[in-house]
C-alpha cells in the first residue's frame, strides 16, 4: 500500500466518501475567469448593505470580541422573535430562537439532534446537496423522492413521499420554496405533510429560507408557521444569507419549541461554540432595519425571473417552468441532457457559471440551475451569452 | 406521556444526553453579576488588538461579504504556512492548512473525519470537556485515562494510556500543554506516543492550542511538529482564540497532510461552509503582524501564574502545582473536595468565577480551574477574594 493510500484509507468511510459539492466543483473551476458572470451560487451580486456592516464595525470598535452566549445574544433572539411576530401568525418569544454559524449549521444541528447512524430522512429532490451530504456525514441515510417535471412544472407526489417512510424514518426534510426547483408547496400540501408526520410520529425539518421570495398571489409562500401546534415535532432552519445579502457572514438560526432549547444550545456549543457577537449585532440591525432592503431584493429577483423567462422562451430547445419561489431557474437544453460536465463547458465557452442538475440528486439530472438574484443588465447579458451558445451548438 | 416528554424523547439519544458544559453552567449562572472577576473561561481580559479588528473593518468596507473558499482564503492559508515555517521545524505549504469556524470546529472536523458510531478515542483527563462531548455527539466513545496529582504535580502514565487501546480505538486525543491541568508532555513522551500510534495504526489528534504559552526552558512547549513524518496519521487542531485574543471570533484551523485536504474541505463545507472572508482578513493580519502581541500576552500570563502561585502558597489547605504550560491553575481546597456546586458558591460568596473540576472528566473532580491570563491587578484582587473566602470558611 503506498503512503497516499495509507492515510486516506485510515479515514472514516463516511468522511472518505463525502462528496464534493457539484456547486463548489464548478465554482472552484471557474472562480478566477475574467468577466465570467457567476449564476452558480445561491447569492446575488449585492454586498451586504452598509448600515448592516456598520453595526458590526461599531461592535468591533467597542471591543465585543470575547466569548458570548452559545445560544445567541439576547438582543438577536428578541429581534428574531419580533421579526416572526411581524411576519407570521403565532406568538413568538426569544426562547424559540438559537443562533447558528450559518443556515448550513442550523441544518447540521437539526440533523444531529434527531438522526444518527442508520437513521433515514426523506428528502424531496432535486434538492440543495448539502442536506443529504450532511446527513450522510452523520451516518444517516437520505431517502430521495424525486419530483417530476411536466406540463405544470415541477410536481411532488405526496403519496410517493409518504410511501418512502420505513421504520427507520426519523424525519422529512422539507424545503419550500425549494432550491433548486423553485417548487412551492401549497398550504394544503403542508397540512397533509404535517398530518402525516403527526400520525407517524416523525419529525419535519422545515427549511423556509426562501419563504419571502415568492411569486404567487401573496407576499409569502405558505409556511408551516401557519399550521403548527405547540407539540409538533418540527425544527425550522433559516439563515441571514438570502434576505439580507449576508451569504459570506455565516449566520443562521434554528427555531424550535423552547423546551428543546437546552439541547440545541449544547449541540451548537460542541460544533462551533456560538457566533461572534459583532456579527450578531449586524444581524440584529439587519432584522430590525432591513425590511426595505429585503423588499428591494425580492423585487429585483422578480425582475431577474422575468428576464430569464423571456430569454429561455425564445428557444424551443429549452425546457423550463418559471419557479413559484426562491431565485433559481432550472432549465434543460435539448441535446445536452448529459450535464455532468456542462457546467465546466459553459464556463469555458459562454463565460457564465451555472450548476449542472446532477449536483442536486435524483430528478433534475438533465437540467441546469442558474441564480437570477442579480442586476437586470447582468442578467440580460448572461442570458444573451447562454442563448448565443445554445444557438451556436445547434 | 405529557407533551414535554413527547418532543424531548423524540430527540436522538446522543443529543438528549449531550451534557451541558460545566464551564457554560457557571458562566450562565454568574454572567450578569456586578463586579465579578471572571476566571472561568479560557480567555483573558484583553479585547482583540485594534490593528487586527481594523483589517476586518477594511474588508467589510470593501464589500467582502460574499461566499468565499470553503477551505479558507489563499492569503490566510499562506500566512499560516509562513507562521509555521517561522516557528516550527519542517517545510510547511499553504496546502496543509484548512480554516475552520473555531478551534472547536477544527476538533469536530477532525472527529468526523476519523470516528463514527461506536469508535473509541482515548483522552487523557482532566481535559477540556468539549472534546469528549463532541465525540459522543458523533456516536463515538471517549475512553478517559486520568492523570494523577502528586508531589511532582500532574502526571500521565503512558503505560495506562497505551493499555486503554482496544480494537475499537481510532485515535488518541493529545492536548499538550493541557487545559485544564497545564500538564505538558516532554519531547520523549511525544515520541513514545507517536511510536505507539504508528505501531497500532491509530490516529493522533494533536491540540497544540497552548504551545506558545510555556513556562519551561524554551520558548515553545514540545510539539509533534518536531517529530512527525510525512505519512503519520496525525491531525493538528488549533485556533486564533488564545495567541491573538480572538476568542469571540470563532476562527481556527486544521493542519494535516495535503492529501487529506479534499476531505477536510468537504467536511467543513457540510458543517458551516467556511468562514467569513472579512474575519479571515483579520486572521491574516493577526498571524503576520501579531507576534509582538503574542509575546506580550505570554509575558502577562507568566505574571498571572506567579501571582496565583504566591497567593495559593499562603494556605496549607490548598493543593496545587504551578502549571508548565497553558494559562490555567487547578487547585484543591481542603474540606471542599466536593466541587459539584462550588463554582456557583464562589460566584455568590466571593464574586469570582472559577470552574469546578468535575467539568473536566475523571481526575480533577476535587479541583477547581481558574484562568490567569488577566491583568495583574485584577488577578491580585481575584486571589485576595479567593483567599479571604478560604480563610472565612475555615
């Protein structure tokens, strides 16, 4: 055995087999390309607003550089309660909210709190790959239930979802509006899922990160907050990344019944031991003063969605449906159903960054994802490059 | 079953049983006490130096608020390589270093990379409780090997350590200089441990966080860097918290053979997806320009250690030995060997914060830990309060 194999094979299997994210693969490939328009990551082109950054700067200048509350500073937990009271039905207290070092970590903490070796969690796909990868890293088993793309766009068959439950099932991971499909459950669908979970005694992990980015008739996508009761087995995971353009900060939160809070705090403690106080000050400012910015971002995403719709509609070779929520567009190019290297090819040949669908698990392997939360002119230019490339390869 | 039990008992066992840190317990109890001198946490009283904070502020102002490299920005990885080349034997490249969201996370990533359900890791105790708690959260089993306190201070019997190996052993966690005992392995002891690990084919996780805080004849405590070879199974975990007074920032690093880097990056990705770029800029400045500050902190800790030594020596009822490294003092008060509530009692009755030894696993249950990395006047006042209390309860 050579030395390389010796160290590598001494790693734990679940670590050795942990997949490189198909998103990161493309980004690492094209990161330094001159003039490339990056539609690959789940972030827009706006930096965090100045007034949010300023709050962090003030806190740093005031010397808030020491250890702080593992569960989050009281001011941020209260600000999150106030935010939820403003935007969702129910009566939220600060004791529901636990600050995490990213939405990703909120998911990790949720997984660690309910699922270990051999436990199954059901995941409608296509899905953001990080959930299944995080679960596998914890020894758990993702059970994917593929959506189907048809005349009505992306559809999830709830009967298939329910049929996937076994005696090892611990939870359903539910991301609505979804990344990458933009699929958005109706309130009736949420009710059906909740009823089913109650009956089976399994958890729901609800990732409502994109709840505000909704293109339907109301201001918000349907939310489990509208129907949950006090004793439901549900954990909400969320992030500051999208609403407030804070992707790079790595701050998120878990919302759960306060009686589970001690466990959440301990798990956070043994993962990263909390979030920098000066970052949390910025998050407080974001939640308390950032509503106008959130609405601006949503309007911008709506315009980006329309630009994409118009562009893609021009070619009969492209299959897609405008998403109901989130800020991604899945699209399939006739003749390029094998997308395994298409992301890298589009970097080289069209100078745009998109993610091949195989990165998102079963269901969208023949599609590609782009993020349209960008400046309208850039979106137009990106779509021009894409459609020129499509025309050229015809 | 009442509702409270229903949710709580639906959690995963390892989550439900995850212990509250004995350190956090005391801190949460006494955090708001007026005038309390906190010697409980592993941090000093100096905020992060201005020049380090300024680097973060500049980065924020420049709009570095987007997603960045999961493995750490190239500049920080290079700065870490340069730092190690200045301070340790060997030839370090940037490819050895993976930036983590705290030293705690470096430990989590190390555990996740080598140990899962049922795997054992040997831990000399007393030890910082977070390692064993993090291991248990991952389904692993800590096997504690208690040190003993005698006339020569704290001693670890290497034969006992080696005898603890079973066919389930995946690693030895080695923290020298140690928190909380300040016990510091000699180079011969490190060699013996490394030889043993090589023979058995098990990993070493080396936590050398306190390597620079050493009160022996040389400027550094003995380090595994002095003896490791290219193909050894070893992961180094470290943090910016102590050397550069950045406890609240939550930045650390893993150092490992570059061939393991892809795995480290993936695990980081599925835990928190990297560290804020503007925090990493501050870390670059810390490593590149912070050497004078590190030396100042070490000198300060040395003085704190002496103040503690002088004070504790005055009572025949106190058992202790000045530590060889790190910046903690363990001490036992005759008649108060049951320390289970002593930390809370000293908050109430002496207005100082110390941590009872039971927080650190087997070996130091009858001792208490204080941190002496503080201003000399404050340390004198804290020791006056402690010794007055000891005199009063006699």
